[in-house]
């Protein structure tokens, strides 16, 4: 019995690893640089996404987070696999310090669709990330390794989502289509606010989303926008050497 259970667990882990490798090959992510000097950072950074798959992909551009990992008592949150989370770029101080690792996920609820980038099969797009001025103060005095993480959905995923939920508001599909952007280059404002802080009563100033209490929220709290965005659960990221 134990042998069968072990083989089953091993099989599931293999499937997860294969899917992750295939995702990395089908949708590639290239950074302007893998490390920067904080003293010369000019608040802009380019990320190029290439769609080598046979299907169109969608990437939610809002919100987009920024984090720094520079102290031994800081926590780097690994996002839950196969579950939507906002895009983020993380700067790790170089040479690296020891830090804690944990797991987390998105705790926001959408009030409307964010801007969504469309990348057709065989095409690429550039995200021109624009950082707040306060970012410079956090980076000065150190070199930084850079990690970027995006979550996307295939066109077929979204078609399936709309077909699966028959009672969804009829205008939602129209609103989704109006949120789509098909461009070669687009500026994305990066928020210095970490949206994964556990603060369920804080309401965003934006009309885009509000905070919720994650898994403690009742299922009825799920909006139609949350439902569609939940299918943006394929992850693409770059790899960095962290000693």
C-alpha cells in the first residue's frame, strides 16, 4: 500500500514538473538585465515575453507588484501553484543574504477587468516597467539580482471558463474583450505596495480591486471578474542563482 502511494505521489510530482517545463518553453520571459546597480537605476526596466505556443495568451497587467529581499529576516513568498497571483518583480540583494521562504497567494477581489495584454501565437511583446520614485531609495547602495513572475491564460482557457459558467452576467464577456490590448510595447506602472499583506479591511483607492481575507472569504464573495481571472493560473518566470 505504501509503495503504491509513493508511486502515485511521484507520478503527480512528475506531471507538475513536466507542465512547468513545458510552460517555460512555450512562453519565454527575457529580462533587460539579470542584475542591476541600485545607484544607477533609472526607474525603468524592460521585460520581453515571447509566445511560442500555438494559442493566443492573455496576461493581466494590473496590479503589478515590486518587492525587495535584502535582509536575513525578510520573507520571499512562493505563490501557490496553479492559482492566479498578480505579476511581480523582485530584487534580491547581491551578494545574497539568507532569508526565509513561505507560501502565499492573492487576497484581492476585482471590481472590473484589469488591462489584459494579448500576445498571439509566434509573437512577442515588451513590458516597459515604470517604478515609483521611492524605489530608488530602496535600491541605492547595493547590487541586485532580478526575478520576474507573470501569470497568464491561454485563449482556450478563457473560452472554457465562459462556457462552463452559464449564469455569468452577459455583459462580462463584452467587458473582457474591451479590456484586451494587442500591442508590441506597453508601459506598466509597478506598485511599491505589497498586495499580499494580510489586511482584509483595507480598501484600495483604485476602482480596480479591493482587499479580501483570502481563504476565509465565503465562496459567494467571488465576483464574475474573479472567476474569469482565476483562469490566469499558468506561471512564467526567470531563474536566478540564489546561494
